C-alpha cells in the first residue's frame, strides 16, 4: 500500500463522506469505485470529525453546559457530513419497521419521504449521542473528552466497511452495487486503522478497559445488525451502510460514557 495512493484514497473518501472540499486533481483517473477507497474511511472519518471536536472542546473550555455543548458539536458534525449517515439510518428504520417483506422494505427505503420509524430513529440517534457526549464531558477533562469524537468517527466507519464487505448488494441496480464493494484487504485495513485510532486516542486518557469495552460492543452491534439485514434484505444497501455507521457511533459514545 503506497503512501501516495492511500493519501489519495483519504481525499476521495472525504469527498464521499462529507462536504469538505477536496482538490479535483485527486479524481484524475478515478473510476468511481469505492471498494478500495473504503480502506481509508476510518482515517477520513477522523479528519472530518476534527471541526466538531474543535467546537466541542472550545465550548467546554468556555464552561458552556455539557448537554448544550454536545448538541452543538453534533449539529456542526451534521453540517460537515451533510447528514449522509443520518439519512441512511432513517430510511433503513422506515424500511425495516414498516415493510412487511423484502421487496416492500426496499421500496420504502428508496422513498425519500420520512416516516414514523425514521423520525424516531433520528430522535434517538441525536438524543443518545448528545446525552452520552454530555456524560463524557462531565466525566473526563476537556481534552480527553474531545478525543472521543474523532475516535468514534473512525471506529464507526470501520464498522460500516465491515458491514459493506460482509453482505452482497441487496439490489443489482442499486447505488451500493454501482460503486463496488470492499475486498478482504480493504476491510482489514479499515478495521485495523479504526482499532489503532481508538487505541492511540483513547487508551492514554481512559485506560485499556474502556477501549476494549467499546470495541467489543461496537463489534457486537455491527454483527447483530448485519445478521438482521442478511435475514431481512439478503444484502446491503447504501442505507444499511449508513445506518451501521450511526449504530456504531451511538455504541461508541454510550459505552465510553458508561465506562468512565
């Protein structure tokens, strides 16, 4: 894996996962296949989380209320990502909640309108993440608390790559099928990067036990959700990939909040 190629993949991953502008030169000769690029998703996740982490840390240093600080940081992060994964979560919740069979679930997930299940999933996602981040802010020094945001961003994007790799496309003509699929090397690179980022950022400020707990809970949530999608849809979609990221991020914040 060349450093130059990996850096280009990070830039392409940033362009896909966020609204952060990247130079057009990184797309010269690019065929649009995200299978290999996905190996850089955790590294790109770390980078795109830095603005929200900066806002979170600044507000904590200004002694702003912890819950308000958490909500503002999440709002800033949502602006950075364009709510890409939140959209996947809500569509997936509507499809799984209201669909009576595979075809109906997929049809609902394709519909851009949001339903009851989708709305509830978004409320729970923001509520759980904000409450957990507020608890982290109260339980750790400001700098240590700030590190939880890029760590969660990297870990959760490692989980989404595993989900993407583990299942075939649910629809041969879907967006997920059109952009390729991570192979084993890309998947293991993503998981290794996510684990390394978690260890480097969190271990020195929280100790080993919380890091192990986070990785275990995130793995359990990813495996369980993937098994459910396999049974219900027989494959992944762009929405299930996005939902995996949200589930893993919620699991990371909540586990850390309960471990400190």
